[in-house]
């Protein structure tokens, strides 16, 4: 990714530098109702206009994507809530499983229940 960046950005920076070196002449810039005038090199006028346009476009794109970012944040919060709920349900299921296994296994020292038949050993013939 960094290589692609430099393959694209490097030549653009070189062109901008060559443009700046080639256009050193000074032009006067003024805003009509104001009496002020300022002398600025041509390359600053051109590259400054490009920079202002770039920043304005970035701001418009960022502002336009605000709803998408809000939806993404809401979806992320929902996923976090669901992850917490899933983890809680897993803990409950694990606890219920342990309780079910504990209820099925006889306690040490306790006699087997008289109402149930004795368990059959594997390989033994039923009585």
C-alpha cells in the first residue's frame, strides 16, 4: 500500500515542485470591495486554489458521510450489546449444564434412589 502511495504521490509532488519553480512571477491579488492588494507568486495562487478546493471537497465528503458514520456507530453498539448477551447466555447454559450433570450423578455416601432401577454395566447381561 505504501508503494502505491509513493508511485502516485511522488510524481505529483515532482510536478508541483516543477510548477512552482517555473512560475515565480509575482501577481497582484485583490478583493473588489476592499482597497488592499497583495503581491503573490503565481504558483501560490494556483497551488493555493488547488489546496483550498481539496480541503473543501474533503469537508463536503466528510459531512456527507456523517449519516453513514452514525449508522456504523449504532451498528457497532448493537454488536457489542449482542456479544455481551451471547456471553451471558453461554455462561447460563454452562451453569445449567453443570447443574444438570450434578443432579444426575449420585452424591458420595448417598444411596441410589429406590424407585429407579440400578444402572446396567456395559457388557453385563440384564437381570
